[in-house]
C-alpha cells in the first residue's frame, strides 16, 4: 500500500490557492525587475504595517538557507563567528553554507533546542584574543528545530545578553507563523523589531510556493544589503513572484490563519497521542511534534503515513517527528489516531 | 505620460499562462521535497528527451547568477580560473559572485560579444606557473550579452581549443531559446550535450516565473553536485515549483514557441528600424537588438517606451537596447515603429 | 621582581645556534627563489632519507596555522569537512583559518586530547546526505594540545577507520620531535609516511627561527600543491631561509636531539612535581606538562616563572601548563623545583 | 659554463650580514611570542620615527603576497573590489590570492605601469548599482612592476581621487627603498602616512631574510587587524625574527643605504647599455631596468648572466629585465657591460 497521508514536513504541497490567484491576477502587468515592482513594494508595506515598524528594510529571498547565509555574510567580518545551539539548522542542515562564506559557528548545547543567555556568555568569555574567532552574532530559530518556542521574556534576556556583549541577534523564522500562534509563546509580530537586529518571516513552510521575507531592523545592517543578495544569486529578476505571494499572505491576516490550521491539527494529533498513553521528546507546542512510540507500532504506521524516525529512545521505542501544515487534512489526523493502538 | 510599452527586458511579465495552469493543476498533490518530486522527475525526463541525451544530469535552480556561480564553484579548484569575454555577465553583472566563491575571471576582449579560440589559447599560454592562477574553464553565453550567437562550427572550435588545453566548457543559456530559433545560428538543443561540459537552459527570460535547468554532461562534474546546490541555498524545498514549470515548457515544444514569438517581434522591430534608415551596434539576430539613434529621437521615445540607453555612439547618437519577449505585443512593436521618425 | 625563567612555551628563544651558523655560511651564495634553491633541495633530500620515503613531496611553510590551512584547503572540496577533537588547534586557536577557506570542522570530544576511531565513525555515520557537509579528512596532532601522544597502534586504527570511510588523514606535527622521543609513543619518523596522507614536521617549536616541513604522501594531494602555497602567501622568495634551517636540523639527527633535551627537562620537572606530592591533568609524556597545584602556590610561582594557568581544578587548585624547549636551562628546572613547596 | 652572475631578481642572496648579526646577538633572550617581544616593539618605534608618524600601527608579515592579501581582506566588504593596473602584482602574480579572499580586482590599463586618476574615476563611474561590485580600494606599487615610480604630486592626485570617491589607497612597497632613493621620485618615507591609508615597507627585496612591515594609517583599518594576520597564518610565533631584522634595517638609515647600492649599480648598468647604443622599454629609474637587445646578443649573455627575457620587441629584438640588489657586485656589472657588444 502506498503512503496515504504525509506528515513528513510542511512543504509537501504547492501553495495556498489564494496565493496562486494573486499570481494569476497580476501575471501580465509589466513590472520593473529585481524587486522594484509594485507587488514587492506592496508586500513590504503590508509587512511593515503588520510589524508596526516603518523603519525596517524588507527583502525577499527564495529559501531559508539562502536567508541565513546572506544575513550572516552581511553581519560578520571575516574573523567573526556566530553562536548557535548545536541542533541549529545552520550548524547541521545547510551543507556548511555559513562556513562556505568564511565564518565559524560556535555550536553550544541547548535546552529543548533553545539557546540560553548563560551559554552565550560562556562562549563570549572563552574568546579572548586574536588566536580565536570573535563571536559577533547569535542565531536563534522561532520555532526551534525541536518544535519549541521562546517566550517574549526569554528572547528579551537573550537580546540583553547580546547587547552587553556587542552581538547581533538574528532570528530564523522559517516556522514563525506556527510559533506566533502557539499557545506556548507570547511573542508576536510587533515584538520582533524590538527584540532582534534582523529576522526572517518564512513563506515556504507556511503556504507559499517559495519565499522568505528578510526584515532588517538594525540600520547598520541595512547598508548595501542588495549587493549581498545579488552576489549570492538571490536577487530574482521576477522578484514580483515573491512580492505577490507575500501580498496574498499579509493583506488580511492569512499568514497566521494558515499557521493556526497547522497548529490546530498538530494539537489534535498530540492530544490523541497523549490520550492513547504515549509521551513526547519535548512538549508539543507548534506544528512539529515528537511522540515516542514502540518500534513495532512505528513500523505499522509507516506503511500508511509518511514521517521521519527521529532518534532511538531505548527499550524498543523511538522518537518520530510528525509535521502538520496549512494543507494538512483533518481526515488524515483522524485516521492516524484511529490507527494508533493504545499504549 | 507613463511608459506605455516596455522593451526594457524579457522578464517584465509573470509567466506564460499555461505554466501557471500546471502549477494550479498539480498544486495539492503531496510530493517529496528538494527535487525528488514527480514533477521535477518528469521535467528531467522531458529535457533529456529534447536534448537526445539520456546520460546527462539535470538540476533546477532559481536564477542565472545562481546557476553560474554554482556551476563554476563545482568546476574549479581554489587556484583555478575561468576565461570569459570582458562583457560577460559573470564579469560585470553578478556583483562579484564568482570571485566571492574564490575564483578569478580571466577577462579577454571579445568579437561582437563572442569569445574566440585565439583569445583562449593566448590566455592559457600566458599562465605558466604557480605564481599565476590556472585557467580551467571557459564561459560562453548563447545568446551573448550583445544579442549575437555562436554557430555550431564556432562552438565546436571553442570546444576543440578547450579539449586541447584541458579546460571545461560552460555555456550560459539564459537566452538559449532565442539563440536556438535565431536564423543566425544552426546550433540546436541536441548539439549542446555534444559541444559543452555543462550548460543551463534559461527559464526566467523565456516565460517561466523563475527557474533555470542546469544540464551536466561531463561525468566528472556530476558527482555530489547537490551539495553545491544546498550549500549555496539553491535547493528549494518545493523544487516542484521549478519542475512543474519545465514540464509546461518542454512537454510539447512550447519552450521554442515562446522564443520564436520574441524573435519574430525583434525581427519586425529591426526591419522597421532599418527601413527607417538606422544602423545597429551588432547584427540583430535574437531578442535583443541594439539600434543607433539620434539622442533627440531617443529622448522622445523614452516618454512612451521603456528601454536602456546602452552607450554613446558619437555625433549626437546613442546605442539603445530593445528587448522583446514571449509576452511582447505586436501592437507595441507597431506603435514604436510608427513613432520612430525616418533618419 | 621580573620573570626569571619562562615555561610559557617552546618558542621564547631564537634558534639553535647551529642553525644560525648554516644561515651565515650560505648567506651570500646566489640561489634561485621560491624553493628551487640548493638549500631547500638538500633539506628535502635529508628529510626523505630520515622518513625512509623517496616518494613523498616536501614543501616548507613559515608556521603551523599556515601549514594547517593550506593542507586542508588542498584536501577538501567546498562541501567537505574535517573531523577533529574539540580541543584541536584548528578548532580553537587559529582564528577560524579553516572556516575562512570555506570548510566546516566537525568537532568531537576527545580522550586526553586524542581522537578515537569511534568518534570518527559516529561522525561519518551522522552525515548522510547533501543537506549536511561531507566529512573528508581527519585532523590529529602528535603530540596533542594536552601533551599526550598516539601510539603506532592507535594511529594505525585511526588510519584504518579513515580508509574505510574514504577520509584523508592529516597529522599536525608542530611538536612532532617531542612526540617521537617520548617514552609514551613508539611512533617514529619512518612510520609517518605509512600511517598518514599528509603531515608536517614542526620547526618553529623545535629550535628553528621559523618554518615547518609539509610532507605529502598521498599522490592525489601532491598535484599543483605549490599553487596553494602561493595563493595563501606561503611561498617565500627566499625559501632558502627555511631550507637552510631544515638542513641544519636534519643533517645529523639534531632535530631529535633538540626534542630530547626538551623532554628530558620536562621529565625532570614532572618527576620533581610528583615527588613533591602533586598530580597531573594528563600523564606527562612530552614537553608540555599539566600539574595541578594550589592557587596560593601558583600565585607565588608566577612572580618568578612564566607559565599559563590552564583551567580551574576545584578546591582552591588549578591546572597550570609548563612547557620546556630545546633552550630550557637545567638551572631553571632546578630552581622551579626548589621553589615548589611540598603538598 | 654555469651562470656566473645573476640579475634575475633582488632576492637571490640571504641577508645583509648586519641583519644576521642582530639575530645572533639577540638569539637567546627569552621573549614573548606573536609580536609582543622587545625586538618587534623596537622595530615599530624606529619605523614610526622614520615615518614621522606616531599614530600609525605597524605589523610584520613574512612576504609581499601575504601583505597584499591580508591588507585587502581587511579593507573590503564581500561585495567590494580593488582597482589596479592590469600589470599589478595582485592581478597577475599572486595566484588569485585576492580573489581567494572573495574580492574582484578591477584591472585597468596603466601608463608605464602606473595607475592614473582618470582610470580610477572611469572605473568608479561604471559601477553604478548592486548588479556590479563596488570599488572600494585602489592598489598602487612604488616602485611599479615596470621599475617606474610615482612622484609626490602624482600620488597626491590619486589620493585626491580616492577621497572624492570614497576609496582606500593602498601602496605595495615591495621595492619602496629603491623608489625612495630613485632620482625620478621626490616621494619620501614621511610622505607615505600623509598620502596613503595603508602601505608596506618591503624587507625581502631589500636585504632581509624575509619580512615586510605593514603600516596602517587610517584608524578604521587598525581595528582587530591582528585577527586577519592570525587567520591567514601570518602571525609568527617568533615574530622577533621579523622585528630584529627591521631593527637592523631602521636603526641607522641602513634601509636606504642598501637600496642606494642597488640603484647605483642599476644606473651604472643602464648608463653602459645606453652608451653601447641600446634603448629601454621604460625609463630606467630604480633597481629594475628593461633594456631592448638583439636576440642573438641576449642568447650569448644568457650563458653567463641570469636574467628574465620579458617580452619580444619585434625585429629580432627582445626586452630583458635586469635587477640589481643590495648584494650585487660592481664587478658583475662591469663584466656584463664588457660582454655587451655595441649596437
């Protein structure tokens, strides 16, 4: 039997149909290339309004690795490094993209996938002279690789640590929508320009065909940023394609609606799994959840559902990762729960 | 009065509507990410068939600068360089993307924007030891930055020169469609796998929303190529978006049809301009043409038409660049010719 | 009172006087530049003889960081990484030199500063696809940053692991002399061409003014290596200066004699320290030893002796690092031991 | 018959014997590593005094390519480029060292090997947006690759052009001594801190074993410069070796005395060659001269003298390059002139 429902990731489908609609409706209008089109301008206007921040710069890029490598290339001098948890996307899953631009990642242990002020301070304290790299930026993800989220207070503490140590704070928002609508975090759109130097709002994993919106808050980082985009092949001739999608996502709150759908179904999944008597690797709070199931059960479920087996959990059990998205069907969740035997 | 018709470039519109249709039709099917989806596989199949080459590898990237920088990064060791004409896109218009990956471009003078075997040989002969870089690749564009094209024989001579000197031959096909249907060149799709080591088929400038198809012929260059894509942020989670577009472009000859439309209108433009008594910088053969007009005429035309003023031509004249595309309207061409006074 | 004797490092003095003598004796002979001089050729001949390996290539560079960054740049493709213990010089004390050439270091925990086959295997197993870097080299130091040494069997096991996993093995021999004459290791000069792909013999820390001899065993790594030297500014016009020194070091066994002197005095120091009732962080076996002393004792010793306080050891104690060299005076060791109170 | 006298270059011998003497005299004093030794400090003091500039920073590196690549790496952001004449050392003879740090060289035509303000202005004017690199530094050599020199007024004009365009001015002084004592230039040591942002004083080609003194004038470029040194492997553990040599060169005017010897013998050579009836590629003014001789004469001279054949000059003639140094013997010059037949 073929896989019937995929919980593999949040990019298995195309785009929210209303996004395709905007692409269609604007398709034949002649626009200036490379981001100076009316669609990109309108998207920037809508995002600034949502962030309640007129002073930020917004640029669109096609994916998350591209956003990360370009933002860090623009932040760091050749001898400067970025601090991140060892499970961070930039440290593990970007094929050395940051190192390829010449920079070391100071990987430190996290707590539930989250970076702590203490780990930042310790890393800064260890780097004392020119025989070592000089930490200059901090990388956090909201939500993290483990599906957890920072609260406003937690991110505020990290920012304070950064300010004291002269570090930029960069936030990877590949799954920012899911984090914002999560009940576990009180951190909203309008907090981000106050609590970071630069961040991105993920489109690819929240209903767009492709595209992320890089938001630069710190004026030092704004200067000549488009050169970095061009140099890394990120400046699309038809940037309108990214602009149009963010217009569709931000003109009426759709961005968070799509994330809400994902979280709702993830919550339904995790409730059902708990009810059936199973535990989790980390508290399920966003659209990625990590239940611990018996290997025999996992083997059976795999025949019908797509998901990643994350790590062995001992005693004949493993952690699996289930991801829901704007496109996940309620029926898929219900079937999964029906097919899951009680512990 | 606002600009009424733009001849600025071939990426002013969105996509050929039939491309949007494929995106729509396949939108909700669940697919594997990062290029392992059925749409990308089908696009690869169609492209290989069109090239009459089963042994090539095909990868999709989002833009031309990205294609160029990744292809060259994969071809060159740290001390190796690429030979190109000084007007080449990689030398002037990519913000130092190739140098940012660590490589020197040996820029040489071209003839009508084209590289010659003699210039390649001379450059190789000048690089004799480890105090200098070691040329290892040759970069050509088909069509070139000046709208000219290589014939099959010309490219064959360049390949022979490359083979003798141990150089890879890379062809930038941002405007490959226009070159193939040009009456000035006998070089077809099926010739490219025989006459290059690696090349790309441009989508962005020929009717796609975005996307270029990199085709690797030389087996040495195939190995681990996806690592380069990922490291430079070019591996899209929803690679299906690129796959679907190339399916639409290659399933029934549409790719060349779109280019034919562009060339037809460019030819109409150049015929009319000639008839009105004006000359050209280089023979008009593809969808970019470079007429030489009096500055007063140019000033008047600019109020109504978008185009670039390319270079001063002396005596109160300048070269302008007019670009047509798959989306250019016949009416726009007719109006332009009507508005052009006789010389 | 000023510092009277320094145990800070093994590069506090100039050069063994017999090295200066060779520089003087050959000073006015006219020689070809950039390594093609008779002194460099003679040094290469002597080193090959000592290694009992005619098939290796030998290049001279001015320092250890330079040796490491160039060797790794020559070994690794852009997406490839090097595995090292987290205490490795390349990971901590080279200001991100390896990352600046574009490569990630996969830092793993060591045992007494030494890398284990298990850690290598684990790292290779974790790197499964193009979303991650691809480990391609292993970095070890002999002696290690903690003064410990690999035995012939241990290095043989590491090599076997490398061979199975398709990894190059690189050995940093900044303190190779001290390791070879150490009683704790049976690994000799002639073993190195059999047990590594590339390594360097350190001159700076063993009596030379400056200079390290990079020895390339694996033929794949030999090709065009001088381009890497030149590109990183390591090809000295008067390479003879390095050649002459290695002639002096290798013409009659002086290299190991100088190291023997350093080890002898380190052993005398560690014996005395043990006799006085103190322990060590790691077993003292080379010219770097790490005794654990009470902080009050350390404070008193610091007024007269130069050394680094390495790390807190709890309970009012700290680890200090004492380094001896070819130039350390017996008198300095005796005074130190006299000034050290019994535990 | 073997080569009897070499005019190949100015680094065929070791060091001025008085330099070796300082190395010997200071050899066994214990010093702090990495540039914090008393010799390096004294050398810095002497150089500042000679430059009549207390506010500059001075760092020592082992060679010219290293000086150039590090200075430019510290000056340029990733998207910024450096303007130089196409015959510049960085453009031809450093194996792509500057590109390897990620930067494009904007190569322009020079006049007698010298850069002109007009060429700088033109290059800046051509670079208008983020599709191109952004010129940010200008590279000049004093003396140039063709043995010519800038006057104070010429360098002043270049500086003025740089200031207006927001460019740093960097001067490569590999042969600075010869330029300063040349009768063709009025540019002295004390002018350099007023007319450049950063420059280096060459040791290798003027009597040192190795070593160049990088002098940073512009405060913006001083910050964290040692990180760049370390990252590129240029921070020598025994930096004292460089310090001691510059002490010997600068404590009593020896630096210029050595250069004067070289220029005197070059002048004697060129006078004799002129008297014999031959012309030159460029006016002979420093220690590199470029006479044009018949090929048959060249062939005969080559059996006895070392020199480079620079370029064909037509009509059975070629340009050769003759280089004198601090160590060239008067006898060698006299013999050469005796062996040169009249035209």
